[in-house]
C-alpha cells in the first residue's frame, strides 16, 4: 500500500479523484437549495393560478356549486365555498411554503356571485412537491458519484500513458545519480514540457560526462604527481584514519598503501600524532597543525628514524581532512653530526689561529692607519678623527682648529742629498711638531712633507695661533742630519670649525688654501680667508664650461719645437693644449688641467690631444716633415685600462709609427701608484712608443725605483732651468740631473730655455735637447710648418714625398 501511495500515477489519480469529488459535492450542495426553492416557487405559483381560475369560474356561474368534485384532482385536498359571515378563523391563508405542519398549503380567496359575498377555501397537498425535491436530491448524488467514477476511469486509462515518459526520466536520473551517466536519454512523447525536461536532463548528463572525464584526468595527474614527488604525502580523515598513501610514503615507512589505508596514522609516528581517540567516544580525532618540525617516524619493522613533517588541515563541505608531508632526514642528521664535529674542531683551530692573528692584525691595523716613516697617523686616520671631532664639536657646541703644514726648502734637501736625508728630516719634523702640542691634539702625515694638526677643542682662535707659533718656533732650531746642520721653514694654514666649514672635507680644503696663502706671503701661518680662495664658485663654473668646451671645439693644440743642442736640429715637438675661452680668453693648461684631473675630464682631454696631434703629425709627414710628437699624460691616464688600446687605435688610424710618438709622464704621477704605472708604461714601451719623465726634480720619487722604469728621456723642470744662470743652487741641481741621466743611460731635455746664456750653459753641461721661448714659442700646426721652413738657427728634416698618406678607417 505504501508503494502505491508513493507511485506518481497513484498520487495523480488520487489528486484528480479528490478534486472531482470535492467539485461534485460542492456543485450538489450549492444547487440543492436553489432547486428546492424553485420547486416550492413552482408549487405556490401553480396553487395561486389554480385558485384564481376556480374563483373566476365560480363568479361567472350560478349555484349550485359542486366544489367537492375538485378534491382529489391535482394536489387539491380541501375545497369549500362559504358565506363571508360564516368564515371561521381556523382556515387561514398560508404566507409561505411549508408553514403548515400538516404539509398543506391553504389559500383563502374572497369572491361575489349572484349578489352574495363568499369565501373560497382551497387546500393543496405539499407532499408530492416534497417527493420531487427528494428525488432531485438523490439524482444529484447519483450524478456526482457518476462524475467521480468517470474521472477515476479516465485517470486509470490515461495515467499510465501520461506518466510513462516521466517514469523513464526518473529511472534515467536515478542511473545518472548512481554513477551511470553514459545512458542517453530518449523519450518518445509529444508532450512539450516532458520533451523540454528530457532535453535539459540530456544536457546535464553531457556536462556530467565531460566533468567526470575532466575529473578523471585531473585525478590521474594528481595521482601521478603524488607518486613522483620525493616527499611522503599522507591524508587523514576526521577519525585519524589514513585515506591516501603515496609511493614516497611507501618507500619512507616500508608500508604499502593497501596496508595503511583505513588504519590509524599513529602507527607511523613514534610519538602519537592523535591527541584524542574517537574510538573512546570522541566525536573526531584531534590532530594539531604544525609548520615543518622534526620528529621520529616508525617503519614497518618497528625501527625509528629522524623525519621532518608538516601538518595542515583542509576543511570543505564534505568535512575536514589533515595532510601530512614528511621526508626522511636520517642522512641529513648524520651529516649534521659530522659537520658539527668538524665545526667543533674548526672552531678550536680558529680560536687558536685568531689568537695568533690578533697580534698580527693589530700591527696591520696600526700600519693601515699610521705613516710607516714617522709612526704618525696617516691621512685615513686623520680623516676619521676629524669627522669624530666635528660631530663632537657640533654636539657640544665648541670650536676646533685644523692645520695643514708644508715644509719650506724640503725639496732642495731631498733632491740634493737624496731621499735618505729627506726621510731623516721628516722623522725629526714629526717629533718636533708632536712635542709642541697637547696630548689630546692629533698630528698626522698626509704625504710627502705635508702634515696635518687637529686641535679638537679650542675656546678661541688665539689658541690656534699659539699652537701655530709653537710649531713654527720648534722648527727654528737647526736640524742635524748625520753631523750636518740644516734650516727648514714651515707654512701653516688654519681652518676653524664651524666658521670655515661644517664638515671634514671643507675644513681640509680650506686649511690647504690657507697654507698656500701663508707660503705665498712667506708667513709662518695664515687663517682661511674666503676672499683669498679662488677655487670655490668660479671653480665649479669652470667645470661645466670645460665640459662644453670639448663639445663646442673651444680647445686647440699648439706645438713647441724640441731641438738637439749639438746638431742644431729640430727633432720633435711637444703638443700643448690651449683653451680658447669665449669670455676669459686663452687659458693655459695650468689653469684647467688640474681641474680636469680632479673631475675625470682628463681622459677626454687626453684623447682629444692625442687625436689632434697625431692627425697633425700625419699631415706633416705627407709634406715630408719627420718629427717626434710628445704628448703629456696624467696620473689618471695611467690608471685607465683602455689607454693602451686607444693609443694603438689612433696610431693605426693616422698611420703613425709608434717610435714617432713620445708620452711625457710627470714624476709625481708615476709615484701615485708605482706598481700600476710600471705595468702601463711597460705595455706602452713594448709597443715602441718613447717615454719621458716630465718635470723631473719636482716630485719625491725614489731613484732606485725610477731606474727600473722603461723610459728614454728625462725632462728637467723649467723652475730649475730658468734660474740656473743667476742661481748657483739651481745650476747645481741641473748639472746633477744631467749627470744622473747620463749615468742611467737616458737623454736629457731642458725645459724653460728662455735665453741664449741658458742654452750655452746647458750645452757646456752636455745636455742633449732643449725647449723654450728662446728657441720658439708654441705655434699652430700651419705656423710651425712655416717656421721649420724659414728659420735659420735650427735645421729641420724635411724631405718632400711624391705620395700622400691617408688615414685608415676606424
């Protein structure tokens, strides 16, 4: 019976039956009162019409009246005609149907006949009408029952045909839900709604098939990934039971997946992973989440091993699962133990070695921060102490003084007697300066004969003045060097913080400016004066102008001849750069070359001069002029790793032989970094290019080092040559330099030959070459060519050529 009521067709049948039964009952009960009323109205209307007809008939007839004959005809059960005087109140006219309990409807009608007033009494039986009403009621019930029966028969006949496609769709949906989506939905019906439902189910089935195939592919990929990752991957349900166990986990624990799936995960851990057991009544297992941590795992044979594991939980609608990712770190642990053992041994060795190196490091640190000759702090340590002193002065609100000193006549002693005496003098100077100051003051050697003095705390400039006077006084006493007495002066420049600068760089530069002011004024000391500083704003402006000069062709090269004194022959020229400044006029190299070296522009300037001079030499060669071109290099050029390659490229481009080029390097430039200079000059020398030491005698180089340099010539600085006629000391220096060069196998070139007497004196000393205004001033290339052709004092090697050399393309 239950299955019957669960059947869709039965439900529809019962629903139709209930609807029609209710409809029939409603129609019956609604129609019955109306039908009853209609029957009653018809009865009353007929009784009244009959009564009116009899009364009319009696009025038109004469007695005797036989009213008894009317009884029994129709529904009349009582008929009487009496005089109005004899009328009794027992027979009354009914006002409504059924008002009389004897089921009789009474009508009293007055009439006049033969001059007499009469009363007609008629009584009608209501029972037939009541019977007709009852029969109508019974007919309605029968009709309703028949209607219901017909509805049941119709549903019974049509229900099966109507619900057969639905039953088919229902079975198909059940098959799809049971995991059998491959059955295609075919429903033979003409019902539109059922067809649309079938089409919708077919589309749903196709999507399910596609999704199932995609899911199968993804599951296969995930399974492949899980089986090929190196780490063990285990999933656990809410009860703490293993759901999946990949190949890596099988290798790690020596368990197969079939053995472990469904078992508690605690079997794989030495320490239980599940803190609450659902087998003891708990709703679910409790598994703590962990970032990667180290624990002990348990293999199938019961042995334990070091393992790294991480545990995380994923919750979805279907519930929560825990994921354990683990790896065997036994080999890593063993390696860590071995490394720890090695580390302990290494630490012991390091401690021992550190103790050994501590003393060495202390000495190296002292050497890095102190001057090797005087043991005073060097430039690095001085900079550090100056920075600390300026910070302290700013914090505490006091002043400090920085002094830069330079020895007078030190160069003469160093050049005349040699560097050994110069070193002895510097050591004594350091001692005297140190003894003239307080212990809190710092004395440092910055390089050469330049010293710096830091007074970290002063109350007024007068303290700095007193310190400068003490230093100058200490220098007044003669210096005894190997039983010889020497007098050396000192020039001191003073800068005050914060008046003259708020950082170490400003103080160093401005104290240096003050020192040069003191030297020019031949005063022992001088304070920094901004009005005497010619290298501040104008210097910055000149840097920008020099950059534009390279771009706007404001630079030109002049050439000054170099002659062989004995042969009266022009053997070469020196390329000298000039700056045709649009406002300042022609600027000499001394006015902008130092600036170019400090700002890095010297590289571009040097390449410009090399290119211009080699181009000019190429043009002269085309006219038959054979000369050697001398070009000056700076210390920055010697540090340029591309210099040699660039020179070689220019020689090839202008088709100039390497031996026709001479590079002049100052003594001070070589001594800035002797090792790098030796490397660069050796490469240049190997190319066949001539090398010359320029301004010899103005630096502080070691002759023992200079003799190792691959140079061909030595140029005597013009400061000695220009005064050698009138100054015996300059003459001694020039003669000594010529003798030194001969002994070292080098040619000698004297610069600054500005008089006939100077040239004659150089010839008497055996000097090789000369250069100066007495011979010729620097000239343009075309002017120099005309000078070579027209001068009568000096011969020129000019051999006309039939062919013209063309530069190579670069």
